[in-house]
């Protein structure tokens, strides 16, 4: 299992498919901010709360020239259903083999009801226009997270 990239390091590049089968490359976002957030599963309570918070703040992210990309292991069909059910206007990417999560250190041991297993660790990364990590949230709580990210994005843009 990898360590999470640190602020100032190049964000690991990746290519993943969205719910329509379109490929997205992080390197294509050079020149713009990108929020890369990892969540355990489509249409589960915490993940839905987090996704709807990003949805409700979508216009504010767009106003500062930033895109939000949500990554989880479920496939494109699951992503399409999740997007449709909650009207999610941002990109959801299928990391089926969790290789991208591993490269970001967002795959590791979890404990639920006394059982230990490997899974997605809820973590977010703000990737700057230069492709470097501008901010890391290693242990995200869904409540208020989109607002935290927006605030960090505004601060990063003020410096850039």
C-alpha cells in the first residue's frame, strides 16, 4: 500500500472511465484545479451525503475554474445510476481494480462491525494547475467537506 502524495508532489496521473465510458486523464487538467476525491461506494449513506454536498456547491467550484472528480471501485453502470438518482453534475470515475486509489494511498485497512478488511479510505486531494498536490484531506468526514475543499481552493487560487 502506497503513502498518500504530499503537498507539492506531483499528483499520480491516471486514466479512468466515467459512467458513459469516456476516458478521463488527470494530466489533461493541467492549467486548472481538480478535486480528486475517493469514496467507498455509490449510493451509500455517507457517500451520498458527500456527493450531494459537492453537487450543491457545483456552481461555486465552476466559478473558480475547478472540476470535481469522484472515484470509487464500482463500475460505469453503478456510477450512471448514482448520478441519475441524485442529479450529480460532476465526473464520477470507475476505479474497478482500485489501482488509482492505491497510487494515492487511499486503499487500506478498514474496520466495520469488528471485521477488518481492505477498502477505499475516504480521502480527497486538491490538484493544482501545475499537476502538483495543493492540499490533502487524509480522513474525510462527509459533513461539510465540500465547503472545506472550496475554502482551500479559494486560498490556493489567491496565492496562484
